[in-house]
C-alpha cells in the first residue's frame, strides 16, 4: 500500500477502547467478493499507523460496487501487547452499491468487545 | 449483485448443510441451558432482533475448515435457546453467523452488512458465554458476556 496514493474512498480507524489509545500497528486486509466464483479476492494488505489509521486502502478506480471484507488481525495485536483476547480476528463484511460516496469503517475494540459503524 | 451474492452464499451454506452429520436446529435441542447464548437487539428500532436466522460453527483445527453445528432463528425476544450442549462445547475457535441482510430485507430495508460473523475463542468451556449482537442498519456491536 502506498502513501503516495490520493485519498482512498474507503478509510478505517482502529481504536483500542480498552486502553484508550489508537489501535496502532494492527495488520489488516481488504478483500472483494468475486460474485461469479463466490470467493474472496485480496485487494490490499496493510498495517495501521501510530494513529490507528491506514491510508491508501484502495483507489477510486478499483473501488467498484460489490461486497467487501475488512479483516483485522486483532488476536495478533493483543498478543503483541502481551494479552489474550476473545476474538482471534475480526472480519467486517459490507456492501458497496454507490462507490462515489466515501466510506469510513472504524473498529472500536477491546479484548472482549468490538463495534463498527458506517461513517463517511 | 448483492442479492445474487447473498443467494449464492445461502445456497452454498445449504449445500454444506446437506453433507453434514450431527447438525441441530435450536428447536430440536431439548438440551438444558446452553453454555453459549446470544441475544440480538435491533438498536435502530429499539426492539429485539426477532426472527433472525443464525448459525454456529466450530473450526476444525486440523483442516482449518468450519463445521456447522447448529442453525436457528431468534425468537420474539431476539434469543435462540439451545445453541449447543455442554458436551459439544469443547475448547476451540467458534463462529456465530447472523443473517442480518436477510433480516433487514424482511423489514423492507437495506443494510450495510449482508451478514455478521463473530469469531471467538473458547479456552475454558466450563464458563458461560453470552455473545450478543446489537445492530442497526449501519452499525453493530458485540461483547463477551456471561
């Protein structure tokens, strides 16, 4: 993933609500469902920065209508902090019908709970 | 495209179901209290998430494949008793899948999430685990309760 890409129409933000800090250096990946083969194609891999964000997830051109999945390696993240967690990973599957809008997909996470919402 | 994908996912699920042994529906289980419970709340409308289809799966560690354990539908209170028996609830990685897209569709609405899958690890199977889903059309939350 390149930070020289213009603003991605899809953004994320990971917040560690257990510690009240950004979810920094968490591995994540974006996938798009191939509706013919019904398999997931990997679009991007990345890691959140110190602020819990991951710029350059996808280009406007690649952001076609379809079903997408963001996968967050939450188990690895908590392990790197020396803790265990109820969720080995979090996958959020969402549908994009109008790719001209901006979509913000945050993950608010503790060891024993998580939340997400559709932002912009 | 969404509806087609949802239909294909559902038919794949049915295909897998047809090949399984020992699969239960929540209603078939005359089991005493399940050590794993759920509760679906429709936070968008302030009501229980009633009549939502869901399924419980366990990961087979040797093949990394998901085995379907139970299918069910939440009752009027958004709950689904009899998800699993204590004997079957072995330490493992589990997945609860909630058919949220179908649910919102039955209310005549669209939703951002075609389904929700919550994957969790059970190490101490003598405890009780509550895996609720609080959902609206554009957000959801879950937590580990007891």
